[in-house]
């Protein structure tokens, strides 16, 4: 697998389209993952309005737009210039505002530390390994205020459709997302002990929806550009254990 670099992600973001951004936003807002995150934030902070939120390694910032639309003050941080360019355009098209920062998640500017209520990422931490794996989680913790929360969504190590899909794509030489090492709940719990993260718990997206990775009919429709109807997802109690997205939530003391 190709090493993760700003150049790799610049290249990937150059290939995505405005239509994909629009579709991704619509899809995400209807996922059970977002419904659960929205409930989590409302429970913890009572409201979105006024919350200071930073998304690390944000790409186009799909999830940050959902926060911004609900009144949060959003910051986007990425080390890909092309990702920041895309996110600026995406926010403008959705009439949302944000602060945009070009920086490496492992080398955070000191003036950002301890500034936010929420530090989050969606598809970032799995691109690190060894000691950097802990460091990138620590970066989230460093960004938040006492009693702030981290919200980190990564691929789940024990989601079968994802593992099958990734194995086949890598074997065919068409995997395009660089180094990617999924997480387990146990690994997050160990990291939480090292970093003294409190009130650790997990959310998930839809286990049923994860079978899109290996459903030949859905894959064919995607190849042909046939759009599927977007509906509100429903979840099950198994999602936090077996779904594709493993969403880690912890609190800083």
C-alpha cells in the first residue's frame, strides 16, 4: 500500500466531484451514524449552537458541515492543500462558515491546543501505525478543553464485508487510500488507558449497510452511475460491535 502523504491525498481530492460532495452530504445526514452522533452531542452539550468544533484530517468536511448547519463554530484542519481548497468550496456552496487551517495532525500549532469542545475525525486515525497511532489520538485530546469530547470514526477490524473488500482491492492493486489499518474496541480501550481518556464508549453505523462493500448488484449500479434512493437508516444493537464504522467517544479530564 502506498505511503500516506499530502501528495497522495491531493491527488485523490482532485479526482472527486461537486456532485460526489453533494451526494456524500445527503447520504451522511441519513445514516444511523449521524443520527447517533447528533443524539450524543445533544445529550452531552444540550445543543450544537456555539460549540467550538474541529475536524482533523477533514477532507471535504462533510461531517463538519452537518455541525455548522446546526450552529457549531467549525474549524477544518488538514495537511492536504487540495482538501482544504475543496472544503472551502463545499462550505461556500452550503452557505456555511468555517476556519481553515493547513497543518499536520501530528504537529499541531500550539495556539490550537485546549481550544475546542469537540475534536473529531472521520477516516483519519487508521492511516497511522505503531507509535504514531497513539500520537494521532493524543492530538485529538490535546485540542479539546477539560470535559470536552473526542469523536473518532474509523474502520472496524471485525467488520467482515469491509475486510473482504479491502483484501480484494489490495490484491488487485486498485486500493487507492494508502496505508490503512482498522481498529478494534480493545485497541481503543488500551489507548484510552495510556492517554487517561474517561467515559469511553462506542457508536457504530449500520452493520446491514456495510454489505454494500460486497453486494455485486450495488457495485454494478455504482459502476454504471445509477443512484440509489437515500433513506433514513435504521440500526441494531450489533452495530457498535460489528458495523463498518467504529465510532470512539471519550472525555478529557
